[in-house]
């Protein structure tokens, strides 16, 4: 008896799903609203998805629309539902862009998951006010070599290395640069000298940089004439000139 009941329940659920699917396909979509977008405007997302507002789109289901949006490189997830007859609501969740990369292959973005995305036309400038990574030779046609992955990982760690008192560091971090000798440097928007770091103990080095920023006025005269600051040594901050290290 129990097995018969389970079999009937499975059949009933299957029938419900089938009916729901058929009902979804009978709904006509003539307008799509998008919210949650910051990287691109709604029209750009609709254009990519091959959709057009104020025009009936027969045969399309909410699932079809979601699948099209998920193919966009900027979108991590999307929730799609009918908010009114013939009106579809799309809530997009965009990927988190951590840095911009200018390389021989063009301009790219690096996400929080170390995914490299081609910068698309009409990307909002206000949404991409993020640090720049320079000194990387990357071309999407050649894939993503491990060496580049390692440098991107170091860069994102630098960007994420926030401490309770490091808001001033986050605000002023402008560029992360790799030289030909693989020296790691950062540029701050309110300090002229380049800052050298190592890929070890990033958090501690960010603490040194934060301290320097907070006491900028104290060291103003020294920093005004310096070419570099080196925070690679424990409990020491070196300030010097390019002629001393050959940069």
C-alpha cells in the first residue's frame, strides 16, 4: 500500500511540473525590467540576450530568458519571474570586479574569483573605479598561464588585505605593478613614490603602508624627494632614491 501511495505521489508531482511548464510557455512576454545592474545598463544586457522591450516574445519562458542572461560574462546569477501579465522581472547579480588589467591583448577585468573578463563597450566608469594591474603580458587567445594566475592572486590579495584601520589604504590604492624583474610595486593616489612589497605576509605590509598614510604629514618632506618606499622588511620602512636600486 505504501509503495502504491509513493508511486501515485510521483505521478502527481510529475503532472504538476508538466502543467506548470506548459502554463509558463503560454504566457506572453512583452516587457522585461532589469534591476541590480551596475556594470552595464539594461539595454546592453537586453541586446546581448537578443531581447527587445515593447514587442511580444512568444514561445519564450522565464527559464529561457534566465539562460540567456547567464551567458553574459558579467553576470554571476539571475532570478527571473513574472511581476505582472506579460511583464518579466530580471534581478541580476553581477560578478565582483577587483581590478583592471591593461595588457598587449587589450583591457580586462579580474574578478574576486580570479576570472579574467574582457572589458566590454559601455561598461560603467563609476562601477569600475578600481585598482589597475600593470606589467602583465596577457592575451586571451593564449589562455591563462599559471604564472599570470599567481600574479593575479597576489594582486587580489593585496586589494583584499584590509584591516580595521586600513580604509585609507583602500581609498588610495591606485595601481599594482609587476616589473620585468617581477618586483611587486603599488602606487597610491596621494603619495608620489612607488612602494615595493614582497608576496609574503601581505597583511603586515599593508599595515606598514597604512601607518605611512596616516602619518603622511610627518614624513611629507622625506616623501616629496623620494623615488621609492620599501616595506618588505619586518618592522622597517625604507625610503630611498631610484639611483640606489636601479629602477
